[in-house]
C-alpha cells in the first residue's frame, strides 16, 4: 500500500495511507483562456493566424487532425495572438501548447 | 466396416480434433507460462468431471482461402464439469487454433454453452485467450460477439458468470468479461484493452507497452476491471475454485452451507481498533476476528482499497462483507470505492447472500478531482444498491460514522435489518473538530484565548455527541455491543433472518445512477 499521509476531513487530521491514484492527483488549475492546448494528440494540418493578428470569438485558428478527423480549433473569445508555437505538419501530443493570446 | 473399426476411427478423429493447433503452437503457448485450453479446463474442474461438447464443430467460411482451412473445434473448447462438487458450464478459447480468433461457429459454441448454463441454472466460466475477431468472417464475427454480450446481459443476476483472462482479450472481446460478475487476471499473461499499443502509437503518437496499457496489474489496481489478481495460472484456478464455494448455483438458491468453524485463536477483536478516531488500523483484522476460520476472501483487494469487499462465513453460512478501510485514505467513500461496493452489494442481493457492513469512515473524500469525476453520481450508487437490496442486511458501526457516510453505509434508514454499534462508535453529522468550529465560530473568534476555548468546545461536543447512545436512544441503533459479542450478534441475526421477506413495488426495473 502507498505512502503514509495525513488526510484532513472536516478539520480533523486522519493518519492513513494513500492509493497510487490519489498520490498522482494533479492540483486543480482553472482554465486559462489565453493558452490554446491540443485537446487530443494529432497532426497540425493548417495554421490560419500569425502573431499580432486580432481574432474574433469563434474564428478558426488552426486545424488539428486526429482520429481521421480535421478538427477546427477556434478562438474562445476576441483576442490578439501573441505567439503561434506550431506549423503545419507538426505532430503534437495531448495538452501541448499550440498558441497563446496577449 | 466393422464395429470395432468404427470405434477405433472415432478415437482417431477425436485425437485429431483435440490436438488444437499442433505441437509447435502448443509449445509456444507453454513457453509463455500458459497452459493449453483443455489443460486449463481440467486444472479447474474436479478430476474426471469434464465432458466436452461440439468437438467437431467447424466454420463454414468460404472467403479468403478459409474454405481450405480446417480449424479444430473452431478455436474454442466447451463443456460441463464440476468444481468441488458444484456443477458448471465452461468454455476456453484455444489460442493455438487460429489465435483463438472468434468466428461465427466459435461464437455459436459459446452461446450454446451459455444457454445451457441459464437453462440448467448453473454458473458459467469463460476462459478468454483470443487475438480477437476472425477478420476473414467479417460481420459474422461481430454478430458472434453481439450474441455473446446479449446472453451475458440476460444471464446477469440469474447465474453467476466468471471470466478468466488468460491471454489477449482485446477490442470488442473485452465486453463479455466486463458484463460478467468476476474477472480473473494473471500477471504477465492477461492483456485487456479496447485499442492496443500499435493503434495508440499510430493514431495518437503515445507510446505505451501492452503491460502498461492493459496488463494484469493495471486491470487489478488502476482500472478496477479485474476482481482477482494472481501470479500464475494455477494460483488463479485455486481462487476460482474458492470463489465457487461461496456463491450459489443460481439466483433461486442459496450458497451451500459449510461446517461451522470458530475464528482462529489469536484474532482478538477487543484490541484491534485504536481508541483515537484518527489512528489507522486494518479493518480486515476485525472481519477475520469475527468470521469462520478467520477466512476472509477479498475481492478487488488492489483497487479502491479504501473500501474492503469480499466473502466470508458465519456458522457455515456464506455472507458478503463490506467494510470501510481506515488504513487507506482514512476509509473515505469516493468515486471508485462507491462503484466497487455498489457492484458487490448488487451481486450479493441477486444471489441471496446476506450483507454484513462494518462502518468506520469520516465521510466522502473532499477535492475538485472527486467533484469533477462525479462523486455525486457515483456515490449515489452505494445508496441505491443498499436501499434496493432485500437480502438480510446487518450493520456494525465500529468507530466513526459521520454525515453522508453514516447514511450510505447501510444505515437503518436505508433498510438495515439490524444495526449494532460498538461503545467506540461516534455517530454524528461530522467529526467533533469540524462541528465545534462551525457551531461556535463566532464565540471562538470572540474568545480571549480562542484556541483554549475551541478545545473546550470540541471536548464538549465529543462528550455529548460522539457516541452511539444518541443514535441508540432514537432507535437508529438496535444494540450497543462489546466487540467480543460481535460474532454472537451477527450469527444470531443471520440465523433468524433466513426466512426474511421484503417486497418491492412491481416495476420493469429501477434506474440506478450508472
């Protein structure tokens, strides 16, 4: 069984051990709308914007092909592109940073 | 042709058909630590009890050169036999014949033995060792899988269904085991996944080994798909045999009684739990101190181990045990432990196995990950399963029973027939610390010495509420008992509950929060 820890529930500290799954939990981070990451691993087929471009909400930023489907990745809100980190043909992994807004 | 010659020829034909994929393929199988299909069956069954059927069934596929291929038994062995005297229907896929691939004839052999199992009212055991669908047979192969899934579902809760994964079990094939009651896996031999490492690599670019993706350890510890893990096939078969002794043949019967045995000496129930509710201990020691021969047969021991489930006996009668495990995650309920317990409770209820619940938990696990993973939806399953169950339900509150956790763990309010509590039980809305901090928040903040005042209020709350007596005074607890009276109270409760009847309003089926 996993490592010894204290677990606090309703202000009380319990001596216990934790499961591997519990130990590997990622702390919660709120979604950052200024960073666009790959929601699935795949290949970049097209990039429609460049650094400095102002984009509308819903405007297509790039095309990420995965599972034989060309997925349009759209802007979540109106913004200015700060940097594009990928080019057509790049293979990207899940969660990889693709593009940043100002 | 003389009679003798005909009989002789028949033996020759049988030898050919039982030769499987031939000596080379069998040698390869054995080199991987795997037994050939028939040896597996005879290793599980009582000696001399295996009777094989459909030995001469073969495929009728004409495409892709299949008309010229003869596949002995079409890659699966089916029959009936006995395990420690209990009759079972059994099938084993034969990897040495066309990789154990599933074509229509192969599937029809399996569905035939499944139909037998349901009609005869005896358990079904399936041994999976197959590369998957027989591609040459196309949609007929898919039809075969679908017909198996359909029967697994209709047989669910009617006869016990056991799956033993002894080789690859990939793609659609995984769903037959997933629909059965108990899945056995063996280290380095079992491999289960929907899409294999090759596909994951080409499609997604993620690299993972077969073992890391869906090996025995992963299925037993991470995914919770498997119920029993072992190091070798023979160890696995011993587990299968033991399981069969705890469960009935079908849903109209009860498990065969065993000779009554006392718990083993040395299991002293009086000294197991620490007095402080924040200190851990192994709840399995309590179970062993109470049950026959101190023999507790744990299920899913490696997964969601903050709850413990398994079979034991009281005076020879099979019982299902559910217990919070303070040693792991303080024994909290969370997504996985709720799923684990709920499924086990439903198995016991379907097969007339009384439920004994041992309670010691601080509540549900806090955290964003739990909320986002749907702890509301999953946690509801345990409430549903306990409330729905009509088998005798007996609850023993050992120590903490706080808040929603108290309600969920087979409280009187969810229909427990008997609720006993040890003198160490604390039945309350929450732990004294948390409660005092909320009730006296303003007073604590205003006090000259907030810390001393808070401690005093915690002590007061503990004195007043952290005991079994308020619950007992309200009739939510039937008896406060000394730990060493636990076995006697449980044995008596089980004994007098033999004829328990509890009816439910008629309905097609409920809608559990799947």
